[in-house]
């Protein structure tokens, strides 16, 4: 569906305390319900207290959610890497898709080779790397790795 009045924001963050798998699952369940009510779709990647998230929807809704996340005390910091208008949702099937892919798989794309470093975290991403992540999940080999 092409809608000229959509936007997306992609950001990285560092959590104050890493989440357990149970914590993450509980958060995802809550976020999915909330996002579905607001018409927000997107993708979440999480590893060891490091977050990459892409939010898609109507600009005012995406902006409000991003600003709430940026103020959330569970994050040490939040940094936007993508903030742009959007003609078509890349993740319209997911109110919040959770990407499950290994760092070695991410590093298979030339722009994401730094993921081979075990110390690399999402907050080390550049805007170009964020774009490569989004493309990899939106149209590339990892789309099937979203749950």
C-alpha cells in the first residue's frame, strides 16, 4: 500500500540494564498491542542491552512514540539514525517484528562487516549501516528471520 503521508524513524539505544529473554518477550507483547492500536509497524533488533528499532506510521504517531522512547529511563541514551518520509511501509505485516539473526549473518553484507567484532553493538551503527540493516530485513535474506 502506497501512502504519501507516512514516516519512519530508526534509532539505536543502550539500555541501562540488559533484558532477559522473558523480559523481552513480555515487552514485545505489550508493544505489539500498543503499536497495533496506533497503526505503527516496524522492526526491533536486540542484543546484550543494545537496541536497533525502526518505527513506521503516520508522522505524528511515529514522532510521539520516538520521543516517549527517548525519555524512557530504561535507556542510557537514544540516537536517531533514520528520520524520513516514507511512501510504503517495509514492515507493514508486523506491529513490531523482532529480528532474529546472528551477527555473522549481519556481517555478510559489506556495509555491516563490523558486526563480526564481538564487541560491536547497535549503538555503533552509522546512518549508512542503519539503512543496510533496514534493507536487509525489508527485502533481503533476513525477512524470514522476523517473528
